[in-house]
């Protein structure tokens, strides 16, 4: 299969960069008047987009480790999503600089709750600024390093056609997956769970990963739909590929719901004073409505809709559901991150939107820019022929 290099996307890169820079600038302007609120909006946006990039990397590695063939036609697009991690690593800088506004253990607002102070002091060996920053660097290096290796092997195969590179990708997918899983897990604990002293969950990292995986699959569906309008993906993609993407969207939606319920159930049964307050603040006042929204809009409605086999085999309805799930996942991230800044309930701000567009615009522009100049389908992958004729087992 002769696949020319991808030369499109100029408008997407330019538009994404313009929106991203404007969004970051406006969020920075807002920080001049309300730095704490601006930083919480930025942290919400950052964990939303970084979680998607990290989950897409894990999805790519899992498919390689399993020797999956069906996804080869969409693999290059999937590789592009974690390609944004280099830009996201740089965008961590505002969080590093604003730690005292975000994290009470870093020196802010410790006087407000003596019990919380004692808990944070007990955890000081882990929760201290130098070690936090060192761990953040380690997480980003692991995610970025593994992602670049996977992408490098794939692009190198475009030129050489060496089937041995497929074996290297499979070995890296299997061997590197535990490192990526640990990086995602501990990043969730550091960046989100440590916002409050009153939570300790051994599956919190899985909760962030599960929600991010649903969103990453949604991003993949939207990107595939956009790319399928033109050659070569227009002819390479068939309804069975689309069906598989839809089935993953349904499976990961169910997985998120299972993890969310499991975490809630375990903390409710334990009824420990160091854990229950995290859920109490999110189940009272204005946050209670957000929790109900998530149950309905991030699980019940997508689950029921995605049960339809016919719908899962067509891109337009899958794109709609993917956009729906992305919006619901942002609300989920907001529900996790924002209560320490506004315990009484949601306090929406224009900075929430500017931060979301700022981080997302820069990440999108960077990822698409890196795709330009490379084939959008890995034409010399030895499994491409099997992927083009893919039919699932009945």
C-alpha cells in the first residue's frame, strides 16, 4: 500500500496554537486578580488533557503487547495523541510555580485545619516540595520516554520496513506498560489526591486512568473520523474497525463506572474519619448535583446508547457520543479537583474555559504538527494487510 506523507493540518495547527496561546494568556491574566482560582482551573485542565495523553499511550502499548492487528490502520493516529506529552511536560511549569496556592501541605492554608495539619506533617516524607517536583519530573520522563520510543520504532519502520521493529514495539509495549501504569497511578495521587488530607484510596490512580481511557478512546474516534474523510484512511477504514472502537468506548465506560463504584463502596464500608470527608464534601451542597450528573451522563446514558450494535458501526453517532463523553469526563475531573477551592459547590469561572482551551489548544497543535510529514497509515507494518481485511470473530 503506497501511502504519501501527511501534509495537511496546517489550519488545525495554526488554529490550535492561536487558541492555546490566547487561552493561556487569558488564564495568566486572570491569575493576576485571583491566582488561587486560576491555578485550580489550570490544574483541572492539565490533569484532563495529560490523563488523555497518558491513557492513549497505555492503550497503544496494550494493543502492541497483545499483538493486536485490527488497529494497525488507526495506529498512527493513536500514536499522535501521546505525542503531545512533550508540550504537556513544559506546561507543568505553572503547577510547579503555584504549588503553595494549590497544595496546603506545600505551605498554604495549613492553619485552617489542625487535624489536616497533623496528617500532612505525618506524610511530610512523601509530601514535600522537592520530592514532589522530582517525582513529577520522573512521571513525565517515563511517559514521554516510552511514548517517544514507541513512536520512533513505528516511524523508522515506515522507511525500512523492518519487521523486527514490530517485535521491538511489542516487547516495549509489554515491558514498559508496568512503568507507565505506575507513573499514571502516582501522578494521580500527587496531582489530585494530595489536594486534600482526608482521602486515602489505593485505586484512585485507577479511577483517573479509567476516566482518561474513556476520554482517550473518544479523542481517537473523533480523530479517526476527521482523517477518514481523505485518502488513504478513507479506503483503509471499514465498519469492523469502527465497531471495535465503539466496543472499546462501551467497555471503558463500564470500567470507569465499576472503579468509581468500587472506590466509593470501599470508603463507605470502611467509614474512616480520614477518608469519608473527601466524599462528604462532594455529596453535599452544590457538588451533590454534579455527582448525580456524572452517574447519568458519564455512565448510564452512554452505556445504554452504546449497547446498540448498529450505532457502534457508524462514525457519526460514535463521534457524537465521544464528544459527550469528553464533556462528561471534564466535569468528572472538575468534581475531583475543584472542591478544595470551593467546598460549598461549583463556582464556574471564565478561567475554567480559557485554561481548558489553552492547554488543549497547545497540545493539539503540537501533536498534529508532529504528525505532518509522516504517513497517516503505517504502510510498511507487516500486519497492515491483516488489518485492512479485519473481520472480528463471530
